[in-house]
């Protein structure tokens, strides 16, 4: 297969993806003027519902601008030799293939983030500010960027360097060693993410003694869920939006509540949300997702090993000297249709798991406080209450609010 042929395939994939996403966004936006669903009349009045619709419309219009800019930037890089320029610059500094790759990806990823920073700034300090969500400061915004780049350089750079070293050492069989390293890294992140990564961005503290902690511990004991670590995270330093999550295994498992969640919900509603999270653990969803992710990584790396030594893949993105890092860019685009398919499957399974976790909470605690908590959280985050089914199918990892309420009432 010639590099010209691959070039047109790459352009075709990028263009088709852009068209599909634009059409899906348009279909979804057509529902923004739908009336308030009857199931939500008790929490949304006309004014509040209009605010949520305005929020969705604003994000839709802004999304058109950002996606078009991103598409145009990527096409420009391919058509006008952007990847070749960066590769030539990296090779002018060193001949070491690992360092060349680190410079190459460092410029692309950090440079791309710098170019798109005005968009994220506008989203945070104009859109989120306008609708009352933003609590971040400009200093915090910049610090988050710098910390993110530092993490990318340390963690991403280390993994990339190791993968290329495996390639230099083992040739096409590199994928097996890379898979093992990434699998260990994924397990470590799942176990220690809350201890190692979260503190870089947020403060965490144990949930104070009181009726809420007593209720949570009572429920955990009732369902046989050993729980010693309940933490509160200062999510309010960035946004008013609320969340809760479960992480880790064994002695490292913990429940983390956003302080905004505690402020927004009644105690029984918080316990119901945690019952849902316990349902994920009890139904082995976390283990399934972890194993699936590791298996999918292995499959992707194996396919990469079939393409990585093909010079046409590097040449297709305009890089004149074939290399691992250039082929990785080309492969990433060529692989994206497969990624879309696997993403659809994972989203379908995720929505199924959400129903199962809701059922667990309903059967072991109470459906009503979970329903009321979902309504409040959707109201406070101005969620889209009437998404288009096609958009849900393609993008939603959680079922729409109305579908979850109907399932909980069944």
C-alpha cells in the first residue's frame, strides 16, 4: 500500500469523523427546545429548564467552533508538512531515537494544548462563569496546566521511552513487553490514583464523624462492604458541579465525595449515591472495565506492531524519515474507526452497568432517594434532559436521566 493511498485514507477518516460528529451534535441540538419531561416537573420550573437549555445551546455553538478549529489544525499539519517540520527539528537536536520521539511528541502535545488554551479559558471563565459553575481562579487555571504538562512529561514520557526502547530491542515483538508495562501501570493507577495523583490538584480529608458517616458505615456493614476510607475532596475550588467516585481494591479501596455533593444532597440521597457505587463494586464492573481496558490495549499494541515497520505509514503523514514515533501518529488515525467501534461497545456495557448499579442501590437501600439525588444533580449541572437517541448511542457512558428514573421506578 503506497503512502499516497494511505494519505488519502487518513484524510478521509478525519473528514468522515468530523462530518459524523457535526451531524450528531446538530441532531442533539434540535432537542434543546423540547418541553420539560413530565417526570421532572417536580424539580425543574420553566425558568430553570430554560437556563439548562440555554447552557446546552451555548456549549453547542462553542463546540462547533472548537471542533472546526481542531479539524482545520490537523488537516493543516498533514497538508503543509507540520509533522515533517517537527521531526526535522527534533533530529537537529539529537540522533537518539528515544529523545527524538520525546521531543516530537512533547512539541505536538504541549504545543497543541497551548494553541487550544484560549478555548479552554473561554469555556471556564466565560461560559462556566456565566452559568454559575466556575469557582476556579486564573492562577489555579495556570497551575493546573503546568501540573498537567509536568505529569505528561514524567509519566507519558517514561512510558513512551520504555515502549520505544522495547521496539529497539525486540523489534516487532515489542508489543508484548509494552503491554505488560502498561498493564502494570494501569493497575497501579487504579490502586494508588487517589493517593498519588489527586493530591497534586486537590485536597482530601477524611469524612468527619457525624450522622452522614454513621449512615454510610451502617449501610456498608449491612451489605458486607468493608470500608475504612471515606474522603471528602474540595471540588468546590474549581466548580459547583458535584460528584462521587470509588477507587482501588482491597485495603486501598476508598470512597471519595465532593464537598459540593455533600452541600447539594440530603444524607439519605448521599448514601443512595454511594449504594450505587457499591453496586459497581459488588457486580464486578470495576474489574471488568479494568480487564477490558488492558485486553484492548494489548489488541491495539499488537495491531500497531503490524504497521510500525511499514515506511508508508510514516510517509503518509508527511514525515520523510520513517520512524516509530511518526508511524505511531499515522497508526493512531488509521486505528480510530476501530476505536470508535470498541468505544460503542464499551459505552453500551457502561450504560448496562449503570442500570445494574441502580438496581443494586434500589434493592439494598431505597430507590426514591437515588431518584431525587439524580434529579438534583442533573438540575444543578444543567444536564441535557432530552438528548437525541443517536447521540446517546454514540457518546453516552450513562443512560439519560429519564431512562434511569423509569428503571428505578419499575
